[in-house]
């Protein structure tokens, strides 16, 4: 079995498939391909300018025609490219039509609303000066603006009023690309919002609690569906401490989250693969589906699932990508399991605690450090979600202890930045 894997900064999927004895051809955007080729990965490395370069993708399909059995990706930005290639090559998996529902936020919300799932009101515009006209369609101000096919809260803003929109526009915010590392340089979501092909204007939801739910699907049946709760809603917590802990799927909140996430996955056509959903509980008591992706969740969610339930998610990813049956039964381990990291701000890192120091915290069961002195900070600087300095994994006896452990993360990493001369 040979798979074409659309990748970028994350090589987990191709490494897992290669280790399992499958033949792999990897395609990346050009900046990443240059880096990956230097590491002699042991398989063919191809490149396209970006994942929306449909002429190049058609040429890629011709290049691999007859050589591959699957097209797979775990990179959200390449979901629709993978669907297009499957359609062109008549290969199994999500089609382009289905893939659009997991990436294009307007299509996603329209399909979910049609299935009776509560989502934020929204409107698509093609220019920043059209945002005020869209406001009345999404419930007025404040409102949220974001790229139509973005990810990880990139270029996402809460705007309180028309006056604030005018101030931000005059300041050049929407014309300025979001600073990013070379690993994300080809992703259009980092262009200034005014340079995006389409902008999603969305109802502002007063999110009191945000949850996530990760599932493995096999022939339309969830092999597991595991909910968690963020320590703070990620949109408001970017640049600070972010993390989550797993919650009981049979609890009232856990059951509500799983039910909504499962309905969304089925409404968008997921049969075999992974989903990661974000579910909101608002100040007015609504339960809404924020977004759902056809991939595993990021941050420390998958390793936390491994600690809590003994599930080897990377191995399952390789199995699913190979088109083989994948089953998993979560083990029931006592305690509350979670993870957290602290974001590296813009600037140059002066110092950070080493991993052994982080691991000395009594609730820490494992930890990573992804930052070192001299590294430039920022939202994508470390390669970890939200530019985290590292991830600490916790086990606690109760939720209060877990919250306290997450709150201690900035002190654990003891991150300092160089002062400007």
C-alpha cells in the first residue's frame, strides 16, 4: 500500500505509516519541502506552492497517478487539497465536497444548521469595508471576523463597534500579515485579513465554557468519543496559558458535548477517520457547535488521551490512513488528566526552565520544552499550538487540583524574554 501524505510542519502521520511498513510519498508546501528534504526522511518529497494552487494539485495528481492507493493528511490546511486529489484519482476517503464542510467555515455552519445543530450566525464578505453591512445579519456588535478557511484563531478578531473597526483599519491591522515561522509561510490564513479571498463575519458568542471532543470513526461508528474542557476559551486565551482536562463522557456536560459533536460529524459525512470538535456553552445557556475538523485535536490533547485511556493515537492515525480497520477501547484510569502550556510572547527568549525542572511539580506526569534561549517568540514560533513554550501533562485527584496545576504553568516554565536595548 502506498499513500500520498499532504503534510507541513508535522511529520507524525508519514513517520507512523513508514514505520508500519507502508510506502509513503510526501507532498508539502515549498518552504517545508526544502526543510524536509534536508533531513533525508527515506521517502520521496514533493512540493506545491500552496494548498490552494489547484493547477499544481492537478499536476501532482498526474505525477502520482497509478502509484498510490490513498491520499491522507492530518494538516487542516490541506484537507480540501486531499479531497480534490481523491476526486481526481478516484480514491477512497472524504471527497472535495465533504472536505469543504470540514474546512470552509461558512459551508460548515450552513450544513450544520440544516441538520438542526445550533451554530453562530454568520455572513461572508470579500472586503473589510463590507463588515458593517454584515453586522445586522449576525446580531450586531460586537462581532467576530476571521479567515474563511483559517485555523488556530489565526487572524481572528473580536470587534466591539464600527468605531473600533475604523480605528483598526486606519492602523493597518487588516493589511498586515500575521508574523509566522517558515513552517507556516505558505499558509494564506496568515496574510492580512484584507488580502484574504473571503472573510467570515460571525455572531459574537459570550462563551462561558468551551469544550472539545475527539473521536475515532470506523464505518460511521465512534470507536471512542472523549470530551474535554479548556481552562479558558482559546480565542480569549491566546498569548497566555492554554490547556484542558478530560471530562467524564457520561456526565451531564460530557454527554451534551459528545452528542453535539457526534451529530456534527455525521451531518458533515464523516465515516472513517478522526474528528476534533469545539463546543460552546454560552452565557445565555445555549449549547453551540463552534467548529469541527476532520483531524485529531492539537496541543496536548492526544498525549493526554494516551495517559488517561492508554490509546496510542499516532499508531491509530497510521492504521486509518492505510485504510485498515481501527478499533480502540479506552481504559478507565482513576483521576483527572490534563495538559497545559504557556505562550511565548513576541521577542527573543532569554531563558526557560529545563524539562527536568518542569517535571518536579507533583501533578506533572510528563513534560516537554520546545523553546530555548535566543529563539524568537510568537504565535507559531515553537511549532506547538499557539506558540507554547512546551506542554506539561498532569494527573490530579480532582478538578480543583487540576485547575491549580494549570495555573502554575507560567511559574513552572519560568520563561523570560530579552529586554530591548
